[in-house]
C-alpha cells in the first residue's frame, strides 16, 4: 500500500503539476505564464532631416517597463519621454552630406527585442550667403599661437563630444542675450573675395561690451576657453549630447564643473577672438551636429506647448554691423 501511495503522488504530480507542486510548497515562479507582448508599437518617422535642422520621430505606446533606443546613422539619438510615447531628436549637421541615412528604432517588451529601420535622408538647405571685406589682420594668431590653438581644438572637440546620459534641460529655452539677432545660422560668407570653409554655425546677437550673457537652459559648464577664433568662450553641457556655446565674451563668470540654471548670467558680451564688433555668438551642438539654435528653440516650444514662451524672435535681416567673422567662428 505504501508503494501504491507513492506512485499515486508521482502520477498526480505529472497530471496536475501546478496544483500538486503548489500544495507541496514548491517555488511557483517557474509556472508564471510568458509575459504578454504588449500592444504593437507605432512609429512616426519624419520624411527627411534638412542640413542644420532637427526632425522628430515619435514612438507611440512603448511597452510599460520596456526599453527604447534609437540611432540615426551610427549615432544614438536623444529620446524624450512623452505621454505614452517617446520622442527622438534627429539632428543633421549644417555640413552633413545629403543622401540616405537609416533611422533604427529598437524596443523591448515581454517577447524580447524588436527593431525597425526607416530611411530618413539628409536634404540640403540653403541658408543664403553674403560678402564682406575686413582687415585681414584680425585673423592673426600671434607668436606661439598655433600650438595653443591645437590644444584648444582638442579640448573643444572633447567638450562637444560629451554624451551625458541624463538630460538636464527642460524646455522652453530662454534667450542668451537681450539684443536682436544680426547674422543668421548657416549663412555662407565670402571674406575679402574668398569663400570661408565653414558656414556660420550659430546665431549672433547684437550687444554692447559688458551686457549680460545668460545660460539658455540648465546645465553644467563643460569648458571655458580662450581659443583664438572664438575668443573667450563658454560651453555648457545640457545632457544627452546637447551643448550650448557662447563666444567672443569680454568676461567669463563661471568655471568648469559649475552647475548653471536657465537665465543665469554666465558672462559678458565682448569682441574677443576673430570679431570686428561686440556681439554674442550663440551656438547649439547636438549629437555631433551644429544645428540652427533659433529653429531648435522653436521646436522645443512646440514640444512644450502650453507653457509660457520665452522664445527667440525670428532671425533678423542681416545688418552691416561687421559683428561676426564667419567660418571658423564656432
Ligand atoms: Zn557668430
């Protein structure tokens, strides 16, 4: 009878493993059913990204608790958590080669890892051009300048390459200076009859020496520099690959590692570096790309619609202030 009773237990265990094992106080976690796949993820990819601009991709209804990542070309892009969605920022450098580029979205749910690829080409954008004549002496680097310039370039490249995993900025961005904008982003310039290698990689604000320069968003001071092209310069890291730059300052009022808040005075307008008149050059660099600051500020405002706008006026018509030296002015 004893043997029969044992066989009965074995038989019951085989027939009703869950019940019997549960009764026998086994670890029931092994019986957990597979996690559900979750609703299908919908992706709204943009048709293209224009040079110097940022396009958005929206990933709807990602699985709760799942992870989402995205790459544009070979670079991981920033993702902003929205209401039951993730919004990715796709930047194209002002000098990015036009042509096909892959946007890859990857996400996890109860069934594992999924991915989808989209073709999002980079398209050209014409920002216009201008011709100016200046005293070429302002390009002079001075004795011993070349070695220092090389070291400065190395530090600047490192600051621009920062990809802090946390995002410090919350939109909308504020103005870096009170004055009106003079020289627009992306403009190609011919100086003394010769085209510069680089278009204008920022936005210029008119201002007098000593006028305050303010951080446009929360961040940490990544670098302060006195590179001969940019003059006294501040680079702020706003996290997730976004860096803002403030050039030609007369004074720098922060130091590397300082935390700054949006609207905080970080320096003073000047005319240091390659510059012919006092002004602020303001630049934005996102995941390896110089992007149009005015357009990006407006884009963030649309993302944050409903909140008070501290946005920028449209880029003004170019004025003959002689404020900015383009090209390497970045
Ligand atoms: Zn400029």
